[in-house]
């Protein structure tokens, strides 16, 4: 890896070596296992003494290329690629935590991660306390002798709230906690949590990294000694990313920077349009000066990202009418796609939470999330405008 190269260059030029065919674009390595010259080479590969692939559950040239690129982009020492974002999230917990351990997290968090905290980890007596991101003083009080990890998203899904990563990095270090940041919304192009003190960064590659709604994927990168444990767990338990998905995602990374520039430009314009519309109760977008944490946003992010959330006047019933009038944008649960996506989290992605839990998280019935795509921004705004007009 040439560390002097800029982000965009690393994303494109961080390729694995070519084969006898001297192909320009990395080929797809559809093979479950790999061969050796002799017994000694095979022994050394299994012992981890030489850097050779063994079996695609452990590693594969395509997943290696994908992980290398993400490591370069996040400035991480090592990583492992998973079949999905949730496989990355769960395997990270399962690798590093033991019965009795305690996690600190923020309330506003991806729906399935919430389910892992509330329903799955308690089976192994691993507990989670949710802390208020805006009340940093309260964090100190909930750290116990068993607290081992802090897990946050910033910006959060779907509330678009932020965490001050510099503060959090210092807090984690002071309390000797492993800091894990789900960097899915920002992508490494807009924010690199390791620079602020994160030990590990997780991505659902399904979102902006793929960027075209085609494949699932996840990745955890960060400090080598932690990744070694994650690798040891994953090599035996099998949550690995498929070579095909890694091949797709590696190509996707080549265009991440240019795609994110456009996602961010379009999202800012959509947010500004919504803010100026009298049918809207409130708008949250990190790079709008009205965002309560705008100062943090401009310090740790280079642009506001592709997701805007807003509250529509008229609450749940109006929100449903609005969704029913949308013509071009897609009604689907995904985000980070080239196509603009409109969702209503309280009836879909976060429907598994109780009404009370949703209130605590800030997922109010009027909240609508837009993942702003790469269509021409005039067409995106026109679709939102006509749906607002027709849903009154
Ligand atoms: C989608 C998402 C995940 C889970 O990723 P999958 O690839 O769907 O398993 C985790 N965190 C965040 C913030 C997400 O948006």
C-alpha cells in the first residue's frame, strides 16, 4: 500500500496482483480452496507463517482486495469481510465479548442492531445500556467494572443524530473501552473514525459502498490485535463474504468518492427545499446550519451524507398519504442506492420496537427518511413537491 496516495487513488489502485492473463480488472476467483507446491508450503500456510489463501471461508483474493481497499480508506491496520452488515456487527460482538460483559450504546441505532442488543446478546448475559448522545456527562455514570465496549453510529439511522467522535475517542481511552463505530451512513469518504480514536469501524457495505442496491456485504476494520480475534472467530464459524460480492463491492469502491459527492450535493439541495416548504414540521441534515449538532458535523465530516430525515405536518396519516403519492422515488427499506428511496421507519424498519422505545429513540410517527439518490436533483425535488401537494 502506498500511504502517500490520496483516497480516490487508493480506492482504485489498491488491487491485488494479476494472474498469468495480465488482466487489467481484477477477475472473480470462484474457488472454495487453494493448492500448494508441497507439504511444507501447506503446513506453513495452515500455521499462518506465510501469507497464502487456504479456504474461502478464511480468505479469498477477492475478499482480500475488498478488505485492503477499506483498510486503506479507513486508515485501519487490518479487517475481515462478512456476508452482511449484521454478520459484521454480530461477529464483532461474539468475537470480543464474554458472558457478563456490558456495552454502552446510543438509543438511536439500526433496527436489527437494536434486536441484537435487546434479544440476542442477553442470551449470553451480555447487557447493553443506552445513553443519550447529547448528554455526554451521563456516560461516566453508567460505566461499570464489566463495561467492555462502546458501540455507536454517527450519523444515526434514521434520526441523523451525531456523536462527537473526538470526545468519544478520549472517553473510551480513559475508561479502557473498545470503541466501535458503525460508519455506514458517512462512508470512509466523509468520515474516518479511527483518526478520532475508534478501535474498530464497521460498515454495512450493502448501502453506499455498493451504492446500487445489488449485493449484501459487511466489513469490520481496525486494530490488528482485535481483528485477529475477529478472524479467529469468523474462520471457524463461517460468516464470510462471498467472492462474488467482494468482487462487486471492490469495483463499487472505485467510484465511491464521485458518487458520494453527488449524493451529498443532492441531499443538501433536498434538505434546503424541505426546510423552505411550509408542509414540513422539521428537517434534519448534518450540513444544514439548523441541525442541532451542526458544529460537530462540520468538524468530523467533510460533507453531510446522502440521508435526510424530516417530519411532515399531519403526522402518521399524512405521512402515509405522502408515501402513496410518490411517483418516481422508490418505497423500499434499503438506503445508499443510486435511486432515491423514501421510507417511513416507524411502520417498517423500526416496527419491531415498542411505541415507547420508538419515542425514546426519536422515531416519531411523522418521521420520513429520504436516502437521496443520483437522479437529477430537479426530478427528485419535483417528485417530493408533487407528493406533498397531493397529500394535504
Ligand atoms: C443496513 C445497516 C446495517 C446492517 O447491514 P446489512 O448489510 O443490511 O446486514 C447496519 N448498520 C446500519 C447503520 C445500517 O444502515
